[in-house]
C-alpha cells in the first residue's frame, strides 16, 4: 500500500479511529496496530509477511537469550542473529548481483560459465526493517537496551506501518518504549501531523513526480540531448529524489503523529548545507546515524588518527552505496561521496551556525551542485548506462540551452518555501497567518496535488531499496 493513494487515504483514518477507540486497552491497541501494519505491508504481496515475521521472532528470541554483559555466549547469540538477518538480506537483494559480477570476472579470463539467473522477488523495505532488527540486537548486546518480553510490542516496533517500508530507521531506545506504555490523544500533535502529511504528499506528487517525467525523458535517451541538458537532468534528479524521499518521511512521521508516536526526523533541509559534511548530517539522517553507531564507531571512528579515520569514512560510504542497491553504480556513488568528505578529515574546519543565511547561499549552491552531479551515478541504470552519460558529458554540446527548462517554475517556489520555513521541522508546521490565509494555503496545496495527480503512476523511489 502506497502513501499517495486513495487506499491509504481510507486506511489511515480507519486506523486512527479504531486505535484511539482502544486507548484504554494497550494490548488490544498494539494487537490492532500490528494487524494494520501487516495488512499495510501485505498489500503488495502477502508472501513477504513470512520474512518479516521470521526476522521479528528470531531477533526477539535472540535478545532474550542475551544477558547484556557482553559475555562470550551473548556475543555468539548476537552474531548468529546478525548473520541470519544479513544472510536473508543478501540472498534476496544481492545474490544475482554477486552471481553476475563473478561471471563477468571469469569472462575476463576467457571462462564463460552458464549459471542461471534466479528469479528472486525483492521484498519491499527489507533493507530498512533488517537494519532496525540488527540495531536492536547490538544495543541489547551492548547493554544499552533491556530485552523486552512483550513479543507483541516488539513485533509492532519492527513492523510499524508508517516507517516500515522506507524508514526512518528507528533505534529501540526511541520507538519501542512508545509501544509499552499507554498514550493519550494529543489534538495539537495530530493537527501538526496532518499538516506534515499534506506537505509530504505535495512534495511527492507536485514536485518529485513532475521532476521525474523530465528526468526519465533525458536519462532514458542520453544521446539525444546536449551536455548542458544532461547536467540539468542531474540537478532535476537531485530535486526529485529529495522531494520523493523526504516527502515519504514527512508522511510517515505525520501518520505516526496522529497516533501520538514520535519518529525521528530523516531530513533537515539538506540543500541549504554549506559543505558536504553538513549535507550528510542533514540527508537520510536515520541511515547515516545507523552506520555511525554500528559501523563507523566499531571500526574506531576518529580515535585512531586521521588516516584510519579516512579509511573508516570510505568503508562507511562504500557500504552505504551498496545498501542502496545491487549495482556497481551505487558503490561508485558512495565512494565518490566519501572522497568528497575526506578534506574534512585532514583539514580543520570552522564550526557553522545551525542555519544558513543569505550570504551563505553561494556555498549552498556549490554544495548542492556537487551533490547533484554525483547523484548522476545513482540514477544510472548500470555501468554501461553511466558510460553513455559520461560520453555525452565529455563530447556533447555545451552551447545549447538545456531542455526541460520549465522545471524551474516548480523548483524556485519549492525552495523559497523551504528557505522561509527552514527553522521549523517542516515548512508549514506553524504558519503565522490568519486562519483564512492558512486555509487558503492548505486548499491551494490540495488543488495542486489534485491537478498533478491526473497523469501520474509512479511509486516512491526508495521502495526499491
């Protein structure tokens, strides 16, 4: 079930009213929430439910076998569960990729094995809930979280429908306690949640899907366009994936707010960053936090000198790229982003204020442009496709005005709104206007969504990861 569909528009109010109707019965509330989450997830394919149930039960059971004292037995149980979860992820997401890469390697030596390609269905959201389960296992092993005996609450923690498919990736210390205690309805929080859902849907349908039509037009036929158009398409794709993924996150966080459950922010106006380090502190925050806690710090973090820090940064970004998909272009994308961060390892940098100001805009634009150009590798469908794009950039015309110039009519108003509201969690969280003006804004967004929905049929980009 997708957030931007009429089905979800009926599903969410139903969940809202039944959930709060059970507000004095915590276990019934959690039981209903789990059932709703499984219906939401099984809407794509009911066969996927078996995997998430397996991950849930094995992770919950393993945690109960650990004492949190880091003894050898705890380490064994933690390792077994992590290997199991990563093994499932690798089979469904990376098996064919590894097979194809090995066959290509052998072909370089004149060997051409006839190994079949397995037709394996990639379960939606498997990367997200697998990482969430692993984080729980590690936190219990470290003694940072006490294992819960409430299998129902833990099952909801893994399968909570707003963030199940594409995050934010939550740690147990934040989300799990919210399913272990009764909650009261918070009207103001619910109103903010509705505004956040509205803003998320507007970003997805009005901005992301509009950008997507132009991006697909150029990237599907790179040789038909000039180098300037290809650069412009890279910029449009950066805007598209930001509006798409942060739009999803806004809908997820807003939906959870209606149930008085708080999810962590996943984006914090990344395109108003003044350098690449700041951008990666504001982009896909939950994933980068996960890699920091469970990969970067265990490798030594920044405690073992600059060169070791640089190696750790490169490992994290290479793995981050691989996490996004089974394709060498994702790995390349991660490695290049890691390289762009290395100057911040070796060169001292001044601390920055929390929010950019007008005089910071040139640096923001440069940072955004670098980020967008690297994202061309992310958008490429494979190494050959990326090679074709690079040939256009190297040998194409730079004197031709880029196509799809009308996209600027969407981009400029969007970023003006984001700039004005950048000190809030999302731009329309609090609108300091009279009631009539606020409702004009809400109805304007709804009208824009309705008009933009007339000729669209796209899902959220991060569903494929």
